[in-house]
C-alpha cells in the first residue's frame, strides 16, 4: 500500500504517511510505500517509525541515494518505477535532436552490439 502525502502537499506529510502505512500494515499489507521522499535522513526515520518492511521508489531526478545507503538504513525493497523507461525516452529524445539539429548519428556509439544483445535475450549467459 502506498501513502502519497508528500505528493499531495499534506501539511505534515511524514506523520500522516507513518500513520497511514502503519494502518495498512495492521490491515495485512506487506509492501509499504511512501512516495515522494528524496533524502536519506527522512527515509531512515520512516524505516524506524514503520512497523513493517518499507519500500522506496528511487531513480527519480534529484535523488542521489545509493543502494548501499538504503540497505544500511533498513529499506526492505527498492523500486525504480518508470525511471528506466523515462531514461530510455531521454536517450531517444537526445538522439532525435542530434539527427535533426546536427545531422549526425553519434548517439549510435552507445548502443549494445548485436552479439551482446542476442546473449541478453537468450538462456545463455
């Protein structure tokens, strides 16, 4: 279950989020999200206040937190939501602008070569 107090402009998003996800936990939820938190200190405080496994969404712009840091404060699960797709669309936008504005294809230097790509999509590692 998720609490979106940080996204909706609640007057006390931390306290309200803790209240809500603890109630979700009491009702049987085992995946507890508070969306919109971007700093490690608040995430750590949330883990201490919640009676259950806290999940976080990372990969959003302005969130310079590492997996190790999240593990160290006790986060149970890390999601990246749509961040990987949005990053891919960012590359597509950059490539399109390069082709349109510069007439070049330098973006292609970042692509995965065919044999490696084929390996990624096969049973063979």
